[in-house]
C-alpha cells in the first residue's frame, strides 16, 4: 500500500534507504581498515573484554562465541557476552573495540545505567509493537480510525525504543574506550582507530532511529487524512 504512494517513497523509503546505506558503508569501511591493524599488546577481543570486566569488578558475565558477522551482543537477562568468531579471536583494533563495546553494556548493567534500564523495560513491548503495521493497514482498509490510532501508538513504542538505544550505545562506546585505556589494552595512539570503528557502528542506530521517526510522521499524516 505505502509503496504506491509517491510521498512515502520520497519522504520515507528513499531517505531511510540512503541513511542505512551510508551507515553500512561507514561500518564496512572502518572495519576493513582497522581489522588489518593489530593492537600493540596483542590481546584477542575475548581477552580484552574479560580483562575489562575483571578489572571493573564484574564477575558474573560469561563470554561466548556466536555465529554470524558482527552478531556481537550482550544478553543482560543471562549475563552473557556473545562475540562473533572474528571479534572473539581477532587481535585487531576493530575486534578489540567491538568486544570492549559489548563489555561496556555489562558495565552499564552493573551500574544500573538509567537508559539501559528504560530500554530493558521497553523491549518486552517490542513484540506487541510488531503488530503495528498490520493493525494500521487493517484500519486504513476498513476505514476504522480507532485501529489506525492503535497502530500508530504501537509504532510509537518502536520509535521510542530506537531513540533510547542511542544514549545506551554511545555510552557503551565511551565506557569501552575509557576501559581500554585504563587497563592498558590499547595505547593512546590506538584510540583513534577504536573510536572510528565504534562511531561508525553507532551510525547504524542513528539511521534506524531516524528511519523509524520518518515512518511515524508519515503514519501520523495518514491518520489525520483519514479522520
């Protein structure tokens, strides 16, 4: 339905696609460059994450390998830091930076970092929010404004979650860089490479948040026209 609307294509689909492609390009460029730069100390991503957690007094987090390229994530419910194979065993600045970033999320949980607590409380609602588009489309087809409004409210949860992600991700990166320097895992001259990788990765969250916001305003416009 939306793909046949020129306004959707010009105001939502095209800008969102360009933002996503730009973010993806930045990530691939940074990874390609700094995956070839070995850290001077020579730790693997897993070893760097373990040292950060240990020196920070976070002893209840395990580190595991998970399949997939850049599938790295921290599971706060199980206290497990999962790293992709190239990050887990890689000794490059890129691998160390990404592993440290995920360890940063564990540090956030240990410190009860407020945005992370908010995000964790919103995440369970995300499953229900997946019904936003079907409900919205059904409301438009049937001409039921109440269903349209319910769909928009559910989609708003997705938008809020995307924007709450931003301070969580940027703070995890800041904690990662500080911990890497504090622990002596990287030297001051290596911080630029780590920062470049983490900043590029953070752009994917910015692109997702802006894309969700554009969709929300488009749906809000549809509701007003249907009123």
